[in-house]
C-alpha cells in the first residue's frame, strides 16, 4: 500500500538520526557535489546507493536508457546548472547491463513515443554492429550494445555548447562513461573519458 512509504520514510529518518543526531541539519546545508550522474530511470540503479555516496554528494539526472538528446531541455538544464552553478568536476554517464531501453530499441516492435526517444540506441546498433534481425541478439551482444551506447552518449554530451563553453573558460570538468552490473552490483569504467573539446 502507498501509505507504507510514509512508514518506511519515518523508519529511515529515525535510523539516520540515531546514527548522527545532526544528519538532516547537516544535509540541509550541503549541496556541493563533485559529481553529476546521468543514469537510467531503472529503479534497480539508484546513483548514490550503488556509488556508496550520501545524499548531497551527487547531483542526479535520470532518463530511460541514460540518453543524451541535444533537444532535451531538462537534461541540458541539469548539466548547465551542475557545471556552472554547482561546479561539478565529474559527469558520469552510467548505463547498466540488462537495460530494458536497450532491449526495446532493437526489438523491432512499435512501442509508441518511446520509439523516438530510443533512436540514438538504434543509431549506435546500426553503426557498431552488423545488421541484425530483432530476436537474434544474444545477451553478450546486448551487453556490448549497452557499453557502446554509453560511450556514444559521452561523445554526444561532450559536443554540447555547455561543455564547450566550460572548457573554453578553463573549467575542470570530465565526462566519464561507466556501466553497472545488475548481477554483481559492480561499476566498471568504459575508458571513454573526455576532459576537453580536443579531438571531438
């Protein structure tokens, strides 16, 4: 029942205060994250939990399949605020294995509005993989597509005017591509970090 969420919230709040009496007072005065996390909306991938961070230590934007769309004003506003106001030094684009958005993108099924949203994944699949019929992708192939999509989103974000302006003004901000394993709970660096507009 939905009312259970209030009960769980009270328990969580009491536990935090039992650990540290000033937990919420300290948290209410803290918004100085070093990280911006752009991740998937999947409920199994909560940014601060899997990265071992406390609330206030990471600024978060989530969407289906952690995609960077150059017309997504919500995401762009988050990035601009994080870079220019909060002064984050690291932007992490984090995908995860077993992503439903990845699977949906190459399913060959018509799903509605989400089909438009998922187009960047199909673009990556077409560019990086031999043309395949839906239903012929193995789990290994899908994992590789998850990784390739993250790397592609890192490049897309690096090409935005927000990041170009930040680098021109000598802001120290890097974009990283990571992947999360649902089966082992581990994050992996995909080694596609971009720290300047050189070579993109």
